[in-house]
């Protein structure tokens, strides 16, 4: 808006700002086309993934934190990038930090940056991921591995949108959207004092659960075709899979999910020019008794998964019956109060943390 009398400098600034805003809007629109072309089609091959796409498109115009949960290798990174490229922030940086890949000291510097001389080896100022992601999106992968002291500092940034570099005195303000992911059972981590309750609720505004590949078997032929074409081009090899390979892929449990499938197709393309090599790879997988991995569920969940071992006597049967009755009671109360955990704990006359622990042990989740 211009005020009278209008000076030349004012009008020039207004025109420049309008042009810049127009160019940024055009750029953002073009990048959001990337979401429609590259990311959105990847969610169209199963009902569960279509539901995730609907959720993504429902929250893109908000600035809420998102917690993506699922086993290792299911595609949590893909969901995070889809959220970014579908949002108005798509023209800005998408920065990813793997919280499990660095020790606490280096991770703090990676997130918040440091000043020259802040510690041994800090020969110059370094900007952290929070600064690089300003106006954009910061993706905190494996958030469950974040050390407790850094959890407190992260919570402060999420609340106040400001922080200090390591060894610095300058207060830095940022405008970012935070997306976190984990394959851990955070409720159990809360009960064990390994994860801050206040940070959990700050991150878990919108929760997206990415199902394992064994629950999305209709996607497997599409993924096999995609990876096969990708590695044919990459290695310049024309490889055809054995006729029985696809049937095996659809029936296999895929404990490593999409990442394991991608690795198998890569091996088949690299080594599968001889029929015997393909047969050996498929036979090895066929003989592997794989169990679902990465859920973070404790051993007690396995005990509740099936009937008791009758060979261990009446006492074991009684223990199993008691655990099963407790699980059903907790589930019934949670569903009655629409998974309001505070209300459920009150109705069950147990502490909130005890309820979280029992939810984790029983392997319960909202329907």
C-alpha cells in the first residue's frame, strides 16, 4: 500500500516487491506441479496410501507439525517430501537431519549451528539446519533417537521459534515447518522416561502412519516394475524376471519393506543375467523365515499375539487369560473415550504413564 504523497523511491520499492512476490508465487506454483507429477501418483496404488495422500493434501496449507510413524523402509522420507512439495513452502529449502546418525555433540551443531571457537575444531561460524530451513521445512528423521538434552532445546525452538547457535549470543528467529519421523514406540519411550512428554505432544499434532509393505501387497507389482526400469537404465542391462518371481514377491513378508524390495531388484539386475543367479536369490529369500521388523514393540506384545502354550500348564494359561482380559478392557475404554488417554487413565484408575506403557505392551493402536 502506498501513502500520499507518493515518492519515486516508494513506488519503485512497491513495484519491486510486487514483482518479487509474483515471481515467487510462479516459482512455488511450478514446484507444486512437481508434487502432482512425481509424488502424488506414488500414493495411488492402494487404499491405505490413497488415504495418506488425502491427509497430506488436507494439511498442506497449515503450518502444523507432523509426526510420521512406521517401520524402517516403508517410505517415511517420501511422505515428508510430498508434504513439503505440496505446500506453499515448496519453493524454499527442505532440510533433513538423521537424529540417529550423529553423536549428541555433533548433532547439536548440525541442528543449531555454532560460532567460531565454540569448541575444539570450530574454526569458523557454521549455520545449522534450522537456519538453512528458514521459510521452508525441516525433516527430523528418527526423532526417537534424539538425546534428552537436545529434546529440551528442540522444544524451546518449536515453542518460541528462536534459538542461539552453539557458543553464540545472537538470538536467531526462524519460520519453519517441522516434520518428524520414527520407527520407535514413542509411548513406551515416554513411559520409560526416554522421551519428553511435552515434546511428544508438540510434534504429534498430526500423525501419519505409513503401513508396512506386507499390508500394501497390491503395490508390489508397481514397485517391482518401477525399480526394474530404474536399474535397467542405471546398469544398462535388459533383464527379465523369472515367471514365478512376481508371485513370490507378492507372497513374501518384506521385513525390510520397500528398501528391501529395492535392494533385491538391484541385485537381480546386477547378477540376474544368468537364470541360476535369479533362482539362487529367490530361493534364499524363500527359505528366510522373516518376521515383521522395526515396530519397536516389546517382547510382551508377542506373548499377547496368540493363544498360550498349553504345554506350560494351568498357571501359564491363567497368566495369558489375565493379560488378554486386561488388553480387552484397556482397548474398550480407549475406544469409548475416542482414545483420550488422560480420560482413559482416570476411568481405569491408573497413572497416565502406566496407561502409555500398557498400550505399548498390548500393541494397541487407534482403528
